[in-house]
């Protein structure tokens, strides 16, 4: 079995439940003389934030983190114990946009 990134898994999960592909956005926060980077991903109209902030050379990890959070919201098993929020997801209520709270926080920097 080939290795799949969280981003790939999220795209596959969106296809399985017939919703639009995820849309990633990179965000930054100036911290003293450095800039911290993170990511959000929008799935089914709901934005999900990465749990951590990353150094610029690790932007891929920020997108992976956000994708894992969104997968948890969709009800997909990720093997992670981190909570992605509460509310409905498209997997449980396809007729609504869901009310999950995106996992935020500024840990990891």
C-alpha cells in the first residue's frame, strides 16, 4: 500500500461523501524577529485550523496538521487523540453545513 498524506486522505474522504475538494490557506503570525506559519482548510463550508504553528521550512506539516483536524471532523479515523471540535459533519448530516468548532490554539511554536 502506498503512503498517503493527510491531505490525500482528506481529498479522498471528501470524494467519498460527495462534497467539494478541501481548500487550504496558509496563515502567518509575526513573532518578534521571526514569522510563525500555520494552515487552515475549508471543508463543506467549515474552516479547520492546524493545531500548531510551524517554522517556514515546515509549511507542508502545517497543511498536514489542518487536514488531519478536518478528517477527524468528518468522522474519519486518524489514529490521533486530538479533538477536532464538536458538532455535525457532512458524514453525519449531509444536508447541513455543520457546526463544528475548528481546533485552534497556538501550541507548537
